[in-house]
C-alpha cells in the first residue's frame, strides 16, 4: 500500500508468469494484465527494447516481501520444478538467434542468459532488491562467460565475466544460504531438545514414578518411606549432575559407595562431604575401610537417623571424620573381646602408618577421627 501511494508499482508474485513485473504494473494502474504483456512483447520485437525495459522495471519495482528471504525448501522445489521450462526457453531463444543468422558468439550467450534468467525468476529467490541486483549480475555474468568461452585461453578476457558471475551469485544466494544454515541449525537444536525430553521422560518413568508407587504402597511404614525417598533423591541428583563419583577409584568414591550400601542395608541417612581427593592406594584403601567400619557401627548401634561423613584429602595427607548424634558409649568400658573398634578401626590405621581416635560419651553421640 505504501508503494502504491508513492506511485511505485510493486512486483506481484501471486499472479506472476515470470517475475511479476507485468502483473504488478497492471494491478497498480488497474488495467488488464494481458495488455501490459502484449506491450512488452511488441517492444521486444522492436529492437529488443522490451527486454531492457522489463529488466529495468524488475530492478526498480518494490516487493511486498522486500525484507524477507525466500524459504529454502520452497525455493528448491520451485527451481527443481521449472528447470525443464528454463532449458526449453533457452533452447528456443538460441534457435531464434540461429534462424536470424547470428554466430555462436551470440547464440550461446542468448541461450544461457534466457535459461539462467528463467530459473532465477521462476524460483522466486530474488524477492528483495539486493536479490534482484544479484540476479541481474548473475545473468549478465553467465552471458559474459558464455560469450568468452571461445577465448578461454585468454585469461584476461575470461576473468571479468567470472568475477561478475561470482559477485551476482553471492548477492543472490548469500541470504538464502544463510537462511538454509539457520534452518538446519534450528532443526538440529529441536531434534536434540526432543531427544533430551524423551530421555527425561524415560528416566522419570523408570525411577521416580516407580518409587512413588512403592511409597504409596508402603505409606504405613515411615522408615521405609524415608529410605525410599532418600534413595530416589540421591539417584536423581546423581543423574541430573552426571555424578560419576561413586564409580571412581578414589577415596571419595569409596566413601560414597560405602555410604550408599549402608544406607540401603540399615535404613539410615549417610551424608558424605569430601574436600579434595586422592587415588586408592594400599594406605588410602585402609583409610576407606576403617571409615566404612565406623559408619557401619554408627548405623548399627547409635540409633541416630543421620550420620555425617566429612573428608579432606590431598597428595600429602588425608583425614576422615564420622559423626553421629546417637546414644554414644563409654570408650573405656568396651570389653577386650570386642575387636570391632580396636582392630577394624584403630589397629587398621596404625598398621598403615595412620591414626584413629574415637570420642564418645553416653547420650552425647560419637565422633571417629581417622588421619593418614
């Protein structure tokens, strides 16, 4: 509408037969399109001026889709559907030039130019002003290349047509190629997101929903419900964070594995925090085994709902603290035949050059400090 008000006809891509020039002029001035087409044909017969006027109008007329780039899929479909038509038009133009007595220096460029123009105009690629300029350059370049083919051995005469052809191709197809790349990227992103959603849905079905069903069936057992919820929380956190700590052959991995095993076997919450890490050698494995024994004793005898495990590790030193707020006990009153603390914890650490200290009192909980 803005173009019409300014007196500049717009290309009519909806009713076009070629590029929409005749349909646009007819719609703008409210006349029958067949009269406009007849006028261009007559002008073309009078020395070819109709072709020049048609090209000039095509370059200067506005387009309703001046800010848009043609859809890549539609362009490919349209171009593929009209290539036979373009070849036929080029052959007819070359035949007309041959009948008129023209030489091959004229026949070949005319045929190539008409065919190239037909493909460009019918495909709808050149819908923007920049695209139309690029199309014109590409067609001119194709004609010049065809005209220069007999002089292929002369590089200087052949270089300029090639440059014109390449410049037109870049201006014409550059936005289209960019649009195609963006479409492929968007499609790939959508496919990845759909796959991620499917993986999340499958994991939720296989784990979370199954656990919720178990919790509903065992709602009368608060301990069992808490254990199931804790296990599911741990598994879900590990899955969301891609946690591979439990599989690692390190002190942290050994502590996490021991905590999970004791949690599932005794229904008590074991929280592990580790600052730093070190590989599992003989001494570090002994430290992890002593810590596991301390966690197991707390789960069996402390009566606490939670056990905290804190570890600090580096290449030079490693420490593990196991704490609970359970019943506690008198360390000095442990019978001599009870070898769990003395051998499995204290003795094991001493044999590997480490130290173990057990601090506890009745009703005050227990803390086991292991250092290596």
